[in-house]
C-alpha cells in the first residue's frame, strides 16, 4: 500500500491526479506525456527502486470504458514493501508512450512483451522487437479485435509427407 | 533336391528378420514439451520399465533415433523445430503422438497452438489422454511393434506407397470469426 506521503508528494508536484484504492492497493492515473517525470520522481525522491511489472489491458467493447488501452505499471519499494500502481491510458492514433528503460533496465523485456502482444510503441526503447512471437508475425494477438483462433498463422507451414521425411 | 538343414538353423525371410530386430530395439526421441513429458519419463523409469519392450534407450540426438514421441502441445514457433528434427531422423522411423494436445491441440484452441501434429508430419500412433498413463504409452509402443512387424520391409518400399503419402487428416482450419475493429466503447 502506498503511503500518504508519496501520494501527497505526487499531487503537489503534478497537480490533481486521479487516484483510487482497492483492497489496500493504490492506483494513480498518469497523463501520457507526464509518465517519465512521474516515474523519475518515484525512483529518485520516493525510493521506488523496483519496477515489478508492465502490462496492458485492452478495453475494446468494455462496459463504460473511456479509453482503448490501459497500461499498468507496478512499482515497489523493496525496503518497506510499499507498492504503487500507475495507469496510463492510450487511444487509437497515439499508441506510443515513453520508454522506462533509461530509468529501469528491467523495463526492457517487459516493454518488448507489451509491444509484442498489444502493439504499443515505447519511444526511446533501445531494442523494440518481438520477444515471444516469431519475428514474421504481423498481428498483435492480445488485442480484443484479434480472433482467439488467429488468422491462420498457426497452420501456415509446409506439410511433410512420408517420403519427404 | 532336398537340402539338408541342421536342427539349429532357422529359415526366415530377410524382411521378417529386419522387422523383428527393428521392433525390438526402438530408440525413442523424446520430444517432450509439456506435462505428457513427465509421464514419458515415468514410462522410462524403473516402475514401468520401458526396457521390457526394448525401447528404453532415449536419445536426445535425432540421428540416433527411430521413434519420435511427441509429448505435449506444439506451438507455431516450435513446429519448424519439430519438422527439422523429424527430417534429421534416419529411415526407418515412426512417430507417436502422445496425449490430447499433440494429437488435436487439446484444450488449447488458440492462435499459436498447432491443432494436431498430424497436420504437418506423419503420425503412426495416437495416444488419447491428458496426460496418458504410462500403461497407455506402453500399449502404443506394443501396437507400434505389431505394426512394424506387419508392414515393414527391409528396402522400405512400404513408405513409397501412395496411401502412405496421404495426410491422415485434412487441413481444415476452424472458421475464423472476425471481430470488427473500431469503436472502443459502446
């Protein structure tokens, strides 16, 4: 659970940020262009030294959703076990956000995974390639408008018969 | 024109002799990608003792094997590897598709899981189960031994038959339902 001190410091620096709390977990919504500043403050001044995870949610066809994609950044202070969730919402033409690799080395593969599955570009990432899927894959399979069974990629292979073997 | 044969000499066909030796020294190539691989290991271990059927020599080099046991789901990134290993194995060779996932994709009907390896490589035996018990794998190996004994020839001419070249299953993709993209909310 994030301390009130951290929340107050964030609000003082960046003005009113939308926050909410659920079962002791604090969530702060950050505007897309302020992400790098907020994270730099978290790391340098509020001692959030661990980036736990980066993931993403596609809110297509989601009830009462305001935005298409919602990035989720999980941070922790390893000394006090304090935790904080940042949310960054993105919409269709502007599917890019600043990379956190300059601040946290561990963001490298996490951001590549989000790019692989959702097609969100991380500006300033040193090596933004697919990490799990084959490189020739073109779609972003965890988007809700991608069919569950794919578009035939799984069966796009040559067939070996007995005498070819 | 009777030929004198001593009592300790057995007359046989060369094909039958080759089949007999092939079926009793199957060297499996374990292509274990999921939980079926655990049952495969149990089959080779002392309790179930695959050595009773002459198939206990698991080799991790495909060039030394003649029986590929595909144990587990195969995803689209793994399939080229599977095909390459299959091609590296020397004739005569056989393939067992072990478990629901290798045979049909199992419950993983998603964009990346191949819906049955028999779409892309020839398969001789299918084992149902999720995962199958070691007894089932042993039964499949016994059945495969019967098959080898029945139809093998030393020249391998049975592999050139037209019926053996046909795929055992048609490549029928499940219908794809396109979700229209566009509006983010209703």
